[in-house]
């Protein structure tokens, strides 16, 4: 499959089974997930409502954000991207305007670069000028993805984590 066959879409019930399978993959690699797959199986529509609510009425301390899923031509969930509408002090240090992930079995196929680009496009539609994207200093794959999408390294900061945080800015278009 080529990356051109993938598209960005809003989370939807028709991708439920594939999305839940993707969440299991993240769990197997010891990645934290917000909703366990067994809960998702029972309360998927509620999960979709929570994602929609995060756009206009996020939980305390969080910035409004829109989530998109990257879906293959065969309706397979490949990954997701959060586009945060503005930065709060925490996001200025870690997280930025865009956060993305690709499910483990779909990595190293160009989807990371694609989802980052599409996330940048969505941020531009929201009127965001300069876009901040962060990653761990030792996450070479993300560094390459961000740089390939125009990210310019501003600095590396200590966030009281095991590794430094790289902060990249993608300048506003003229």
C-alpha cells in the first residue's frame, strides 16, 4: 500500500474494530492508552462523544483539540493526530500544537511523515500561524519526520523526564 492511499478522517464508528486492534498494539509496546480496548468495545460511542467534546469543552487544564485518524484505502486505522487549537504553558514545554502516533505494525512506511503533514494542514485551516511540535531527544524517527515537514529546531529543554524535549517550530506561511 502506498501512503497516497491513506486519508485523514474524523473518528467514526465504522472504524471501531480496526481502531481497537490498533489500541491493543500500543498496549503491547507498553504505551499508555486513555481508554482500554475492553471499555472501548462496550462504550465506543461515548468515546467518540468525548473526542468531539474536547474540541470545544476540554477537560480542565487541557487545550481544545481536534483528533483525526489516518485510515487506509481498506478502512484500516493507521494512526491518529491531535491538532491543539492553541498552546497553554504545559503544551509550550511538551506536546505543542500537533501530536501524532502510528500504530506499531504500520511504522516505517511513510505514514508518520504523512500524518504530520496532514496535521499541519489542519492546523493551518484553524488559522494557526507558527506551529510547535515536540518530541523526545532520542526519538530519531520523529525528529526526521518533523524536520521533513519544515520543522526548525528551536531548542532542547529539560522537562523532568528521562530525556530532553526537542521543540521544533514550523513557521507561518507568508
